[in-house]
């Protein structure tokens, strides 16, 4: 699914792989806005405090300038008017000067009244512009964080083909961080491909080892049977009993090889899961009732939590049916009851435990240990119960482990998330 992409083209628009990786961006959890709020508070304080102080100082300076009185000038004009009247000279110029002085006084008084409102309006307009600039700058600084969160969410879903849009060379530290994230994704994608190849080689080695081990015994028996059939000559009397035994042994070993072949075919053709909402307790009750009616060992579903999860109901029936079947077969010697328990140990997950009264396992078995040895020594058994169960649990994003029970027997513990992860 994941296709490799080179990190040397970050200036291009996001590709289809990027859109696929970020198509659920609306569903991802948003980062807490605490950093943006702190940044906005610091920027507003750094801008508003000097602005308010400057406005107060400007208002004080203007009021000081406008508080200059023209009363001394009026006194001088009165003295000049008296002198002109004594000399009986015309006072037209003096009257014009008085008129201009009166207009100037009216203008000064109007400015004195309007200076506070003017300074306040100037501060508010400048503050609004500063606030808008701070908000835009805060968003510009935190947008790369949101982009990085989307990329990390895509990586968490297993889509390592996502590349974040960032210019090359980066213009700032945040763009450099996005570029390093892209390089990390490219390296992780390469490492995953190498790991996948190594796992495939290891899986083939395990299959070859298992086949060599399982085929060795029947082939040896068949070889011995053929050797017995070939030990005849003209002087040896015809031994019908020996020939019948050899043919029966060959037939038995051929049947074993056919069962082994059918086991591989069954394991390879397991259907893909079809997820839907499944009430788990009724499903477990159905499985317990089925095996309680076909086994001499009692099978009990203990009271407990109720849970509904997103799962494949057929897969769950196969999973828990295999575990209950193994538990009843292990408990058949002691006739101890098989107990099935449904719990919810933590939010978002459920845990189903199947406890038997058999001889128990010597140690904890989980992961690859459950898929070793695909064949059963029981007549008619396929040996695929645990590998199939492990595959179903893996498809649901859960875990399966077998562990020794405290009082004897085996505990098969299955943990499943309420919502399975998306398919890789």
C-alpha cells in the first residue's frame, strides 16, 4: 500500500498519497491551544503596554501645550488700544487682531475637550490592528504544529507515504522541522520495507523448518513400508499379512499428509474480516452453549461487564470457539469446568479470559510462539487452532496470550479494542 516517495521535492503540492494519509484529519485530536494563548498574551502585552503609555504621554504633552493661556496677550492688546485711543488713531488692525485671538482661544478650548477622545480612539484603532496582527502571527507560528500533528496521526495509522508540504530550503526553524519529519518518514518507510523482507525470509525459514520436521516422520514410515514390500523374491512365500500391514501403514501416512496439506489450505484461505457492531456477551454465550452441549466438561460464562465492539462476528466465533474447544479438551481428564470471563480493564478495551483445568502450559506463550507448529497430534486435528486465533486477534488490533493459571490449568487471555485499527 505504501509507496516510497522522495523527500527531495517538498515544494510540490501534496500528492494523492498525502491526501489519503490526511483524509481523516478532521477526526484527529487537536493540540491544546495553551502555547498559542500564551504567545498571543505575550504579543498583546508587548504591544498594548507601550501603546497605552505612549498615548498617556502624548495626551499629557498635548494638554500641556494647549493649556498655554492668551490672557497676557489680551492685556497687551488692551494697553495698545488705550494708547491708540489716547492718540486718536484708528483701531481697525487691533480689532482684527482681537478677533483672530478670540478664534484661536475657541479652537484651543475645542482641542482641549477633544484631545482625550482623539487619543483614546487612536489607541483603540492601533490596539485593534495590533491584536489582529498578533492573532494572525500566532496562527502562522502554530500552523506547522497542526500540520505536524496531522502527519504524526497518519504515521500512527501506518501510512508512512505521507509527506508534509514545506519549501526547500526551509525559511525558518519550523519549516526545517517539517522537512526533518519528511526525511524521518522516508527513512522509516525504507526500514519497514527492509524489515518486511527480513520477516518474509524468516517466515519461509519457519515454514521450511516445520515442513521438514513434520514430513520426516511420515516419509520415514512410508519408506520402511515400501522396504518391507520389496523384501520378496521367488524363494520367499507370499505373506498376505505383511503386505496388508504395510499397505495400511502407507494409507495412514498418506492420510496424515493429506490432513497436513488441508491444514495449509485452510489457513491460507481464511476470509477477510467484515467489521460491524457486535454485542460481545451474547456471542460468548452462544459459543459457550454450543460447546457445553457437545463436551462432557461444563462450560460457564461468568457474570460481568457488557460490551459492544466493532468486529467481525464470524471471526470472533471462530476465535473463541477454538479457545473454548482447546480448554474443554485440556480439561477432559479432570472434568474441571471451563470458565469464560468478560471484563473491561480500561476504557476502550475488553478482555476475554478462558480458564481450563488441564495440565497447563509451562510458561507464557504469546506472539510468534503461538504460530509455531501448525500440526496436531490429535486424530483428525488440524493443529491450526492457535495460529488461526492469533491471526483473527491481529486483524482486530488485539493480543492473545496463554499463561499458567495460579491454581493449575491455562488462562487464554484475549484483549481487543472497541474500535479496530484501520487496515494497513
